[in-house]
């Protein structure tokens, strides 16, 4: 009886649960055992859920901090890259599509872009659209933002899908104007 009381008080740590299991045990010991098993299983399940939540939170925080660090390093590398862009720039502190193509034809550009994790094929494919959307020229911030968005490690977002939709819509509009 003393061991049973100790087990119930330690397991349930409350006056209501102990009385409930005692009443169930008075009916039949099997009922008390099933109820105790249920309480233990529920506690273990909740501990697992809370542990999973804690692990996921720590993982998310670590990923965010890693991304922030990566972006800070990329900003430094991109500022160096912009200095390199300025060598082909005509002095207006922006880059046109023609300057961009000239810039992209240099071997050093490909090496710098690769070291930053930029998807070169994706950059070349989308560049015409990006320049078209921005009036034919990109300022430093827009250019660096485009490079950040086109890193191979970056996952697609809703914004990317909306931009793709706009691009397809613009292309269809251009083709329909050409046909009419």
C-alpha cells in the first residue's frame, strides 16, 4: 500500500489523479493499471512533442543565423563585385543590359559569381526580364538583390512564382501584340 501511494504521488504529482486511480483500483486493479499506463504514455508523448518543438526551434534559429552570416559575407563580396562592375560601367552608377552582358563575358566574373553560389545559367536566363522590369538598368541595390535571389542554395518563394507569372504574362502580351 505504501509503495502504491508513493508510485501514484510521484507519477501523478497531484491530488486529483491519485484519487481517480485509487477509485479505479477499488473497482478492479486492472483498471488502475490501465489508467496509470495511459497517464505514463501521455506524459512520455508530451515530452516527445515538447522535445521535438525545442529541437525544431533551435534548428530554425541556427539556420537563420547561418543565413544572416552568409548574407553579410555575400554583401562584402558583392560590394567588391560592384567595384568590378564599375570598371565596365559608363559612370552613371547603374548597370545596363549591354554593360551586364559585357561584364558577364569576363572570366573573372564567372569565378566571383561561382564563389558566391550564384546560379549563372539562371542569372543569364532571367537577366533580360529583370532589366526589362527595371527600365533597362539596375542600380547597385537592385543588382545585388538580384544576385542574392539567384543563389543556388536559395529556395523558391511565393514572390518568385509571382514574378514568373508576371514574366509569362508580359511575354504572352508581347507575342499577342506581334501577331496582331
